[in-house]
C-alpha cells in the first residue's frame, strides 16, 4: 500500500511496473504493517466541495478496476475488475457495506477504500484493503478524507478494536497519513493477518523519512 494517490491492500505490490509518482523505488522493498489501537481517537477530515462518499453497488467493479489500474496495482482495469469480482463480489452483503468510493458530482468515482478482514484460520484481523486515489486527484485532500471515513466505518462494523493496514517502504509518504489516522508501526507481530511483517527491517530504511 502507499500514499495519497496511492494503493494499499492485503499483500500484493506492483514490483516491475512503471512507478506512480508517490512511490519511492529508490528504497529496498519491504512490507510494513501498521496497527491502530482500540480506543484511539477517530480522525476527522472533510471532503472538498463537489465530492461525496458512496457505497458499492452492483456494477461498480469496473469503476474499482479503473481506480486500481490507475495506481498501477494491475496492468489493466479489466484485470482489476475481474480480481474484485472473484475476491470480493461473492460476499455480496459484506462488500455493499464495506467498500466505499469518493464520487464526483457527475458520478465519476475517483477513490476507493474497503473495510475488510484477513482470516488466518485461528483469528480474524480487521484489515483495511485497497486504499486508492486516482493520481490526477492527488493533493485535494481525498486521501485523508477517505482514510478518516474508513476508520469510522471500520469502527462501526467491527467495534472500536485493534485494526491493521499494510503498506511498504516505497510508500513511506503514506505512513504520515496513517499515523495521523491513529496507526503506528507494528514491529512485533510476525504475520498479522497472514501478511509477512518486515516493519522492523523497513524502519532502518525509512526512519529519516517519516
């Protein structure tokens, strides 16, 4: 996962693909896990004028695919849409209340966030998946707004419990945003939600940047 105009999710990264301007591939790639403690303050941020939050509805997989492809998580929007159809759409009642978008007045969707979970077989981890803002909409405050709304949604759905978001060294600019939202670097859990945690290793690479 990365920064505002960014992509963050449960474990895939775009190694070998053309870099979005928010990615810093001068660093070695390491997976970072961030954790928000139960009871941490819920962040607040307003959307700029002309934008609204909307929840997923049938037919939105294509818009989701366009957003994720724009931040180079997938080579093509169609590939991304198929991923969504395979991995999220089957959970119909859940995806409708857990996947949100930021939408322009004309109905065009430009950002997305999914308040999901990772299940390891022994524990269910509340995990934020696929946080993304189209690059051409960076710098408008949409990233901060969707993270704040996403934390609030996660608390409404899961209770005010521990929750996680994965990111990476290449997306160190996003870490400041996640810390603003109440997340801190998780150094100790080796595989929170089944995601390999390289945060301790990553910290030595990014400590001067965050």
